């Protein structure tokens, strides 16, 4: 007659019998081998590449427009233009000289320059043709005035009143007021770029959602087997997430290269215009860092979308 088992041995035997009746927790490596075809592949990485390229172009364009508007405002906020509207050429030049002399005594003024008549004719020739230099077309005399700071509306009105006493035909114009419609148009284009970025971001999330749903549906039976073997939802989710990160990272990198190449080509085209205002829209180091962060943001959006999609799909299996 055998001796009864010790309490410790009985507990150990009971635990082993319980482990035989219940499936053990599946290891992550085995779970990954059971889902060997979770790679999205196909067109999805290339779709992500195209979408990321569009975001890069839109972001670079928006940043360039912001820089252009800020530089233009900085250059023109402290400047005025004085027009001498007089039909007689000699009287016009004499009035311009008196106004320039009066402006040199103003504490707000740093420099005064009478624009040469030849320069005005060159500026107007594309629109007026040969008539730009003709005496039959009276062209107002222009005086460029640089200020120490941006003048308020009251200061401009007071300056207009003092110059009217010197030359009744003088008219003061703030250069920043001329370009207000341009500033408004640039702001509208910046908002349009932001809207395009948001729409492309939603399109990227939708593409990843469709791909994740399709991949999960193709491996639904395998996922059920993994659950029967003791696999957890977290393990299944991680397997799909790795596939998403791999494909999204590849597509984002390709999209970054395509987008930067397009921005570079567009930059060369605009640089060929040789315009001072367009030159103020160049991208700085901070702007390029923002552009470089777009692929990272794209991968994070894809990862988050896939995680939510797979978790919802796993919950629907219960």
C-alpha cells in the first residue's frame, strides 16, 4: 500500500493536470508564424506614397506662402510712396523737389528717393508701350520714403496735410495698403493648403482602414485558431501593426522623396522669375524640419488607424 502524496506534490500534480486541460498562452513568435501573409503589399504602400507626396507639396507651398507674406509685410510696413500728380513736367519735377526737401525734416523718415523718370518709363513700358516715354501721357512723379517704423493712419493723414501745403498735388500712399488684396489672397491659399492636408490625411487613414479590414478578413480563420491555441488579442494586434508600420514607412519614405523633388523643381521655376517678392517665399531650416516630420506623422496615423481597426474587428469576433 503506497503512502499518500505530500500536500506540495498533490498541489503540483493538480496544477499540471489543469495546464493539460487548458491551452497554454501562445508565444508571440509562433503567433507571428501562423500569420505569415499579413503584409498588405499590393498598391497600398504606393497609395500612401502618393498621398504623402501630396501632403509634402501642400505643406511646402503653405509654408512658402506664409514666408512670402511675412517678408512682404516686413518690407512694406515701414514705407510710403508720394505721388506728384501734375500735367506740366517742369511743375511736377519742381513739386517733387520741394516734397523731398520737406520730408527730410520729418522725424519718422529715414530716407527719401525720387524715382528717376527713366525708371518709371521702364516700369510702364510693358503696359503702355512706346507711349510710356511720351509727353502726351503725363506720368506722376514718385517718391519712395523709408520710415523708422510702420506709420499709423493718423500719422499718414497728418503727413498728407503738411505735404499738401508744400505741394497741393502730392498724395501719400501706404505701400502695405496696396498689397492688402494680395495678402488676403495669400492667406486664403494658406487655408486651402491646410484643408488639402486634412483631406489627404483622412484619405490616408481611409486607405489604411480598408487595407487592415481586408487583411483581417483574409486571415479571420487563422486568428480564430490562434485564439484557440491561447493567443491573445494583443498578440494579433501587434502582428498586424508591424505590417502596417513596415508598409507605411516604405510608402512615406517614397512619398517624401517624390514630394521634395516636386518642391525643388517648382522652386527652380519660380526662382527663374527673378522677382524680389517671390524670392521672399523660400523655405528655412524650420520649414524643412516640418516637411521632414510629415512621413513620421503619416506612419503614426497609419499605425493608429490600423490599431483601432483591428481591435474593432477582434471585438466583433466575440
